[in-house]
C-alpha cells in the first residue's frame, strides 16, 4: 500500500522545494490551516523530499529507494507522531513509554492499510509525555539510512492539553530550539492558537489553504466508492478539505462521522431558535455530564449552520447545507435574522468551543449556549423591535 499522490498546495510545494534546493528549509516548520485540508499528507511529501536522493525543483523523484520507502511510510528515517489515546498504565515509566510506542506503531499500520481516513475524532487524544520522551530518544540517535531524518508531529496543539504537565512540551521545546544535525521537525496544527507560544515561536510557519470544491469532488470520485452526487455533496460541505469530505460520505449503511455531526448540530440550532425553552434544556440534558472536549467538533458543525443562516438571509447561493436550503431561507425570513446577530451567535459558539477544551460540564455548556443563541437571535431582537409603549 502506498500513499495517494499529494493533491493541490502547489504554491507551498514550490516554496518548500525551492528552500530545500537552496539548503534553506528551517529545521522546525509549522504547517497550519483548516482541519482536513491535507496538512499531514503535505508534511509526508516534505519528508519524502528531504529524504529523496534524486529530488528536483519540482519535488521528490518518486522512484528512488528512499522515495518508495517514504511513500509506504516504511522509511526508517521518517518518524510520524500523532495524538493517541493513552494506554492504561503498565506500572513503570519505561513500560508506559513502550506501550505508547506500540500504540503509535499500531496507528501507523492502520494508516498504511487505510490511508484515506476522515479527519475526525470522537475521543480526546493527546501527545503524551512518554511520546515526547520517545521522540527525543529517537531524535538523538541520528539518521539510520538517509542523510537526514524527519519527525512529523501531527496536531501538535494536543501536546499541551494533557498530563497537566509542561514536561512534554519542554522535552520537545529543547529539540526545536537546537535541532540535532540533519534533523527536521514538521509540525501540523489546525489550531495554532492553542500551541504553546514558545513552540510557535521556534517554528517557521507555513499556511496551507483549502482546495477548490471541484478538486475535492474529483478526488473523492476517483479515490472512493462514492457516486457523483455523494461526492459533490461531501465536497460542498467540506469547504476545500478532502479529509472532511471523507467524513460526510456514507460509512457502509451508516452516516459518516461528520454527516452524523451535521445532523446533530442541526437539531441544536433548531432548538436554539425554538420558542420553547423546554426544548433547549431537554437537548442539553441529553448529553453526558462529562467529556466536554468531545463537543468541539459538534460546535464547529454548529458554526457552519450559523454561517448558512447568514447566507440564507443575504446570498442563498452560498449555502453549504444544500439539502436544508428551504428551511434555512424560511427560518431566516420568518425570524428576520440579520448577519450582525448571526455573527454574535458565532462568537458565542466560538467561546463555547474554547470552554469545551477545559474541564466543564457539557450539559451546562450547551444549556448556556442554546439560551445565549436564543437570546441573541430571537428574544432580544423581538423585544428591541417592539415599538415603545406596546404592552
Ligand atoms: Zn526520490
């Protein structure tokens, strides 16, 4: 099994290939941009380019031994780290670190056999202290086969949110500050604002953008079983992110994970607009009282609905949720929704997302958010629109 070819990101490719050709690529690079747009795939391409023995100004040759091994994610000097669920403790630090390394190996094996996976996770994952220790040990040994070694650290913001200890971050910081010779670190993050400032300041940033909708649709049609209608719908909802488009495709008989979230977030928005406050409380109470971090993607999905309501009010062609276009236009018209209030609503959702990263009660978080949205979008407005003197 080999990785699919890198799609899009032509400008960034040219910039990186040029820098490598001039021997000027910073040893710590932070690739950031929206979720699912292929940051890890791009980083793997950069890694392949750094390892390739026949590279050109266009990129890696694709055929030398290093390229072939990199494309199978089997190159001994390509080290891919990603957030993982923490394995149960084995009783000693050494054995815990080994368990984390085993979990990482298993995850890479999974990605080798099924490289096209939706960018989505429904459980809190972290880059744990033991992983940072393993990485540091590995980095100190130097390249095994090629003239360079490359460490890909995916979703690097997850390094800070776990273990309640700055040690994991510090172990990595030291490496980024003085990278060992012939060693490159490629960090990816969809939320660079959540990275430690010290990490952010040590890495050179490269922004990656989404792909054109048409390109995402074509990719999905060529590389998955989806038919054209499914591919186009997924590409529309994915806003230029192949990894997100994959999550909107059916998963066997079931909805894909992002399609499920889309439907669930629709119910939340509908309840926020409902005249019955009981709907909001019942909805909030239907969630578990712990695990707010799991809500982050749901809240992102709510933002899309609010943007769509805003589009429905002003430019219905821009609506992403095509299948709900009628409902969106009708709701926007009936409630006289205005882009200014909807923008305030978006702020509320973003605040809730920030809170969800901490240890808050999801029921309280959602109840507060739904009430806040109702107040902003419906009740405050009808009050302020009531002529003075009316009872
Ligand atoms: Zn090559």
